[in-house]
């Protein structure tokens, strides 16, 4: 891509900056999905087209990801044939699924081509998360006009359509900030601590049980990996002290927030393990069994977004949704994608690489998303596909590094 653009008139030095800036803007826009199509979709469609026009190439690694995701979406297209009549809403749903798949492959390809693109992507993601997080906090406390536009059922949702997407979106940047605080100099940590505090409060005010669990699991897992990887006693003592201090500050923040009646009342309700909509004949858990029985008799699925019309609510389970909205082919493809990503990524988790801090955060948060997907649909979460692209991009970097080392050993011998 760089050579093609340079021939078009841009200086070679400006091309990498332009590339990084375009990727950063895409990552930033992923935090604003109040309406559909969102600015993220409109921008990324153009960006992907421009990059492919100027010669973006897919490696074997990216081609494998593309193949699996295409098979997944072929299942979705086949499920459309089960509809009595096609309509714009359900056709558009599959079109968005295909776009998100391509966006994931795109991020994987550009990261594999240049590891230096990870930093601007993460920094822009953090900036976007802080912006939408502040909107969520300020709107929750009614601190600016039209605050109700950014609330749903009394819960903060930032510039999203749903608090249950808003909360998990903030977990990756929160984990990244925590990791940078533990790894960096204390003198440079104050802005990161402030950013972490904002993100933590926004996650709490989303009142998403999935986001709360995801946040706690990812934080603990990343700290554990850092302790496992570092053998320095001084580093482990630093992690222990900062961890205790962070826990104290977090507890203090929550205590202050719970002094507000509206926060305390909603917290008591949302902290209950089983909600009213989980139980009952057509509650969430019973719908799982009803949906599974239906899926076993429908190899091509029942069509996208049909389940909610039959049982009153969506599946709220990505595995069941894959079976019903994308058919048996879609389910097999999705299962292959998840197992392959987690298995190959796990091998790279503790290797000392320049991109390892980014990879660890993305991998752990992705794994957490797989767990919460048992209780929520994630097939149209923009940031989920960004996570997937980051992981596969880093896997591609690792494969290229190992290949170069083998070549060097071969030449040496």
C-alpha cells in the first residue's frame, strides 16, 4: 500500500502516519453506535475499500480467518431461505454480519503487516471509550441537557443503544490502562489512573452484570499473567502494592456512588443473580431449551431475528443464536473460529514480544466475551470483531517471527 500511495504523490514518510491515523479514527468511532448505520460502519466501509484498492494483501493467516467467517455468513444467507418472505430488516442484519467479518479480517491484515499500528489503534480505542464513558456518567447524573437520550431503563449506556454493550466495550481499555500503570513509571501513571477511574465508574453505572463479571475476571487474569511472566520479586511486590491500593480506591469510589439513592436502589436490583426475566415458562433459561429443541430440527436455521417473534425475547445466547440464525453450518464455523482463536492464541500468550502487552489484553478480554456470550448475543458487537482482528493480527506477527527465525537457523546451519 505504501509504495502505491507514494507513487500517487504522497511522500513516503507521510504514508505510515496516514495509515495509522486512518486506523485510529476507525477504532475511535467504534465507541459511538447510538444509531444504525453508525459512523463506524460508514467510515470503515470506505476505509477497507481504499486499503484494498491500494494493494492490501492477505497472508495465509488472514485468509484462514476470512474463510471461517465467510462460512459463518454463508450459513446466515442460507437461513434467509427459511423465511416465508424476505424483508429489509433481516437482509440488512446478515449484510451487517458480513461487514463486521470483513472488518475483523481487515484489522488482522493491517496489524500483521506492521506491528507499530497496534499502538494508535489502542490509544484511539481508549480515547473513544473515555469519551463515551464520560457521556454515560454525566447523563446518568443528569448533568447536561437531553441526558435521557443516553440512558436506558435508568442505566448508563453512553453513545450506544444498549447498556449491555456499552459496559463490555469499556473493559478492554480499562484493562489496558491497568496494565500500563503496573508496567510503567509511577510518575507517568496519574493520567492513566484517572482514565481507569472514569472507565470503572462508567462500567459500574451501566449496571450490566455481564460487564461487571467481565471486568473483574479480566483484571484478575491479566494480573495473574503478568505475575506468571515476570520473575522479579520487586515487580511482584509492585503489583501487589498497586493492586491493594487500586482495590481500596475502587471500593471507595463504589461506596461514594452508593450514597446516591438511585444508584443504591438499582444496584440492589441488578446485583441479584436471577432477574425476573430469567425465570418462568418463557424466561431466558427456559428459552434456551426451547430454542435448542427447535434448532435440532432446522439444519438451515429459522432465519435471522425470528426467534424473538416466536418466544417474545431474543436468544441471549450466542451458541443458540448461531444455530438458529446461521444454521448448523454457521454454528460449526463459529465454534471452529472460537476454538482455533483461543488454542493458537494461547501458545503465544507468554512469549516475550514487542506486541505482547496488546495481545494479552485483547486475548483475555476476548476470552471473557466468549464466557458472557452464553448469556448475551455478541454477533453484532463491533468491538468484538476488533478484538478478533487484533488477536489474529498478533498471531500472524508471531508466525512470521518464528518463520524468520527458522530461516536464519537454516542459513546458519
